[in-house]
C-alpha cells in the first residue's frame, strides 16, 4: 500500500531515540485510525441519512469522499514524506485527519459531512505512508523488523475488520457522530506522543512533488463518479450527466499527459507497461469495483430491510471481517502450491459465488443464509485474491520500485471501488425506485447489485487467467512480501 523506505539512504536527526515499542505503537495507531475510518461509517449510514437528510446519492459520498481523496493523494503523501520529512508529514496528516473528524462529527448539514470526509481522506493520504517508513527506520533490519511490519499489517487489517463492530457500539450507545468524534481524543494523544518521541527522517534523494498529477487524478475520479451517480435521476443524455462524465474523462486524460511529460511523475507510465504490474493493477481495479461496495450494501440491507440495529448490523458482519483477514493470512501458503495467478483467479471466483448467493436475498431472509455465509464467501475470496495480485505486481518490478507498486495496486483497488460504488448505487436506486422504496423494492435493488458484482468478478477471474503472468520472480528481500501484506491489509478490508 505504501512506498517502501530507503533505510540506508535515510537521514535521521540526531536525538535520543525512545524505546522501539513506543515508535511501533505510534505508527500502528496512525495506521489503525486510517483504515478504521474506511469501514467504521458503514453501520452509521442510515442514522446519518435520517439526521442530516442525505439522499441515497449523498449517502454513497460519505464513503466515496474519503476513499477518492485517500487514494488520489496516497502516492503524493509518500513522496511528501521523502521530501519534507516523515515525522512532519505524520504530524500534518494526523492533524488534518483529527480536525476533519471533529468537523464531521459536528456537521449540521449533509455537505458539511461530505467536505469533512474529503479532508479526512487527504489527511489519511499524508499520514499513512509515514506510518510504515517511520516504523522501518526505527527497527533494525532482520527478525525484529519483520515482527514490527507484521504487527503493522495486522493492525491495519484489524482496523478494517473492527470497523463495523466499533461503529455499531458507538451508534447504538451514543450517536452516529461518535464514529468520527472518537478519532479526536485518540488523534490528540497520538499527536502529543509523536511530537515528543518521533525522530525526523528524509530520503536521501530529493524529487519533485507531482501536485498537478495528484490533483488531476483525484478531481477526475471524483467528477467521473459524480457523473455516474447523476444517471439515476437525470438519465445518460442529460447535460447534468454528460458534463461531469466528459469533464472527468478529460481530467484523467490530462493526468496521463502530465505523467508522461513530468520529470518526476506520480505514476511512472513505463512501470505500468510491465505485464505483471499492468495486469495486476487492472485486475485489482476490476475486482475492487465489485468488492468495495459489499460492506455498503450489506449494511443497508441489514438495517433498512431486516431492521437490525446498528450494533446488530456490526455484529452480523464480524464473520465477514474475520474471513478477509483469514484469507489474507493463508494466501501465501496456497500461492506456493498452485501459484499466484491461479490463486488470484480462484479467490475471485470464491467471492463471485458469495455474490451470486447474496443476490438471492429476500426481504425476510434469515441471518445465516442471507448474511453470514454469503458474506464469508465474498470476503474470504477477497482475502485470497488480494495477496497474490500484490505479489504478482511487486515481483515484476525492480526492488527499488516495490513500495511504489504496492501503493499503485492499492490506489487501483480503491479508485475502482469508488467508481464501482457510484455505478452500483445507481443500479440499486434505479431498480428499487428511489429513496422512499419499501423493503421488497429495496431488496430487489440490492439483489441486482450483487448479481452485477458476481458477473464482474467472473469476468475479472477470466481476465486474470488470460493476462497475469503464469510465473513470477519475487523482488529481492522482503519488499514483495511486505507489498503483498500491505495490499491485503489495506482499505478494502473494511
């Protein structure tokens, strides 16, 4: 997910170093907050809608505003840490994230909440890359660093897995506002600890900061997603739909032009021409377009149709959350037996079976057959597929590019998920008939979403078998393994 640090070339300020566990704890706390906030809002969505009067379209932007901003600025955040210092970017990112959480928790209008979520995503994009580089710079290479990275990865995966349960407890016990406000005291404590105990470090090689590239890709994806969401109410031929669609595509085309001409591009296009990197990123984008929306629609189904409370909805999705962690952890063992390409395709098909099962949902479905089993299949498959895709991508790149490629594959997954959520929300709204639909109509809309997702995932599995290289040569050292672990434990877990 994040850029691998160049520890030998790092320049660390001379100051007394605190105990290693303190630095690891601070880095992991930052990572936990970043990943938690991808998923923690899901069970709060119906409450947010009722309190702030959000439309169905506005509801998807509570998720997408964070995801698009996070993914669009993630690579820039890593470069900024190299250039301006990892500790400084950790503090800036966490400060933005904490202030935006306060603003979102106190929001009085829907647009206040959406703006706060976008700023949260920007803060997360600045913060997240620094968490790993600070950790690896503080822990000596070898077994100790491997344990520290494993802890960091597990905390990230745990943040995504815990989001539904944490959100349910907070919404039921307090209010939806506390899924955001809880970040404020935690963020303040981590900020104080970071000021006192973290040391500054920078990469030895200074590079330009590709701000135009980051702005173009983020604005392009957001505008494109908005245009897609307009199709439900305005139709495909209306100016309100065509203008943002064409504008988004134009900004993405301009982004590619900027990346081809700039001296230090955010995304080196030559890297994407490598078969392993290009195929894995396209596969992750396609699969992410279906898998990312699972939590969104499962939460709405549980609360809007089955009338679960927020806490009950959070508890209902715990098995699914654990399944994605399990799939990510056992994937390396299966990779050694059947190969990365085969496991990626097989995991995607397992997920497709879960989506197909979920598409048979009814308005009076039972928990085991309507939520638990299909949810476990969907997320077990996602965990099994994510790790080999990241491994394929990093294995085809030079060791020095492993961190960049890991960041790219997570960006592809999150961007694909954001566009997929816009498409799936439009599909659901069109089938169900609008915001005031009854349980049966809502169920039909959600079922069509999962049926569409199953088709997309089957196509994704075929794409993997046809395009992913059958053999890979892992990058030297732990870069490939770390990249795979990071991708498996990234935002998609929640």
